[in-house]
C-alpha cells in the first residue's frame, strides 16, 4: 500500500513539473507573440509613412522604383510575420490545453494518493482496534 502511495505522490510531482515546464513554454511563446506584433506594427508604420510621403505631383522614377521595391519587401515581411503570429497563437493554444490536461492528471494522482493514504490509515486503525479487543 505504501508503494502505491509513493508512486502516486511521485506521479503528482512529475505532473507538477510538467505543468511548470508548459507554463514556462507558454510565457516564451507569449513573449515571441508580443515581439512579432511589435514588428508588424513597425512595418505598418513604415508602409503608412512611405505612402504619405508620395503625395508629390512629380516623382523621380528612381525614387518610385526604390519605393515600390521597399513596399513589396515590407509587405512580404509583414505577411511572414502575420503567418508566424498565427502559428504562435496556435502553439499557445496547444500549450494551454497541455497545461489543463497535466493539471487534471496531477489532481487525479493527488486524489488517488490521498485515497490510498486514507485506506491505509483505516486499515492500520482496524488492526490496532482488533489487537485491543
């Protein structure tokens, strides 16, 4: 009986470590999401400022070509950042589900350990009671 108690206590400890690891992963992913959103905002600001600067009636052809290449590059970078953001959000959701699952398993293991402890104590009390009478 004591082996079962220790086994479930160890299982609960392992699940607790898993939850901590997943929370750490979630924090890392959240930091990446924040950085990525900042990057998207910066790209949007650059695109908007370059569009506002092109209000001149006469534009140099070299300037137009460079500006068009810059906007194309920025738009592709923005698309890449947006796709990465979607991926990070889906990863965060997966991590959140793992945290919930590991928490549930941890609570189950703790409940089993306390049940076995309770049964073991009851058995010991019954043996002691039988020896008294």
